């Protein structure tokens, strides 16, 4: 992380102090402050609103690349950030200017007049201000938590809503079963406006379909006449209209085939031409998600340049399953001694995370990172050992790598976006913006 004091640091810190002691998910605070700001949510370019448990960022990155390949100016709102807060807000293709962000946050602070406001509500209101004041053709808007009561859900008429794969996460806020979680995600549906869903577990799919019927939402679902699969280095996509032979997405991992299919169908629904879709598949980048490191101090610490170093911030059961699938495929293709460097925050079930790696021949190093919510490495070691895995404590990812045996090795740093951010901050050349 940078030590330089940024223009928006002071207003961010003041707004953090207004965060309610208990998070009460509702839209009242957001509606109040945006009313005082002149309702910027009503002055946005056409919106694609995206909710789901996993794949939101990857799907948005792919769709952004496709839209920009068509020549569109695209706003993007995502969270959390990895290294710099400004990563959350992209204006017409460029990260928001630091001074302009500070100005937007100051205006939110003035409009709020010292009343309780969550950090995410503050920053979303600032983003809406910036989006409303900067011309663009499209806004790709990611929810923060859930959908129905998410701060982003004060927009009125999205051009398209997208639901990425739904799984268990944030149960304390969203519910303990997939039906309830999916109902929360479906809260972004707006009457009569089209929606697109990834392939979902039956319980989640039924909940989405019920909400769509209730609101007269034309819902298109992957797996219902729409599919995609890999053939060698190509991606084959089929919908009700045609069969497309496309480049395989640049993003690593078989799960990205599903994310790419969702982005492709969304692009087609938005009228983006096939040529731009092809270009976007080859160009899209999404740091910290199965990202291969080829430079920086972490990579240089490997003593054999035939070693591989991967970074992934996935942290819930669905992400752990995708990681295990990726590892198994890589090991089957080219076996190497496997080493995982892991860190998780205390809202995640570490034992459940490690259960997805049970039976894997791997050495695990458990590390701290820059979050007050980081699980102590010694506790992570116990969680990993409870699943029959070999695990030790290391003081940092760099120390863990330096302690590894001679290569060639396959090393995967995983478990938290905070940990991913720490690693990317060490290696700015590996961090595309």
C-alpha cells in the first residue's frame, strides 16, 4: 500500500467515523443523502446492474472489455479495491482522478450532515455523483452485499440486470439457505426490465424465477437453450439464435468459461457486435483472480524460473471449489510440487475453506496480512491440519516463498482479497489498471 497521503484520505476517514455500530441493511440512509445531493441516481447513463455471490468482477471485466472494444465509454463501479481505493470507480474508461474523488466525498459529507451512514453508502453516493457528472454510454454497477437492500439498489430502470452464480456467503445478512440468498439477489430486478442469470442450483433458480414472474421481468437463464464450452483454445457459445466460435477468455480457470458465457450473452442483449466480443475476450483483465505472476519480488524469490506463481483472492466455498478444480487440472497437465500460501478473514469458515483441498498433496503456509479481521496464522494451521493437510506458520508471503524447497514448483497464494492486495502492492508492475 502507498504511504503517500492522498486527497481523498481525509474525507474517507471522516465518513468512516459515521458508520453505524450495527449494520442495518436498508435504503433509507442512501435515499436521504442522495436526495440532498440532487438525486444523482436519476442522472446516470444506461445501467447494467450485477449481483451474485461469485464472478461479478470477472463478468464485469469481460463485459467492459467487450463494450470498450465497440468504442463505448464505460463507467464501472466494483468493490472491494485491492491496492488503491480509486480502483472502485472508473469514469468513461479511466480510474477516477484523486482530487475529483475527494471533492465528491466532501460533497457527500456535507449533504449527510453528520448523520449515520455506512462506509459503502458513502462511497456509493460519491460514485453516483461522479457517474452523473461524467458523460458515458454505459455504467456497469456491481452490488456490494446482497441486492434488495444494497446501497446501489436505488436506481430506477436498469437497462439489464445480471445475476452471477449464487452460493453461500454473508449468511448473517442474506440468510442461511440458497432460496433466501437468491431472493435477496433478485431484489435488483425491476418491473418489466430484462434480466440475465448464470446457471444456478435448483433452489436459487426457482427463487429467481418466482421474483421475475412477480415483476414481469423477462428472465434469460444460462443452461436453458444457452450454453458454452471449451474446445481446445476456443470457446464455443450457443444461444437461441446462433452458434459462435470465439477465442478462449484471457482470464485463467475453467470457471471463467461460465463467466465469459454470461458476459457474451449480456453483450449480445446490449447489441454489442461479435467482433467486439471477440476482442474483449482476448483483452479482459481482472487482477487478483487466478493471476499469474511473472515479475516482482514474490516471483523473483522463487529460485527456479520454471516455477509458477499464482494469486487468487477467492474466499468462499464456491471460490474454493473453483481453485481446487484449477489445481487439479494444472497438476494433471504438468505435475509439480504444490505449495499454498493462505490467509483468511474471520468472517470466513477456515475449516470449510480447507475442506475443499482435503486429499491434496500440498504444503500450506499460513500468513498474516493487512486487515484487523485476519485470522491468526496459528489458527489457520489448526484448521488446515483438521482436514489432514500439512501446514505451518509463515510471517509473510515473501518469507513463505523464500522458505520453499528448490523448484520447479507450483505456488498459489489464496484465501483473501486483502491478502491479494498486499501481494499486488509489492508488485505494481503485475497490477494492470
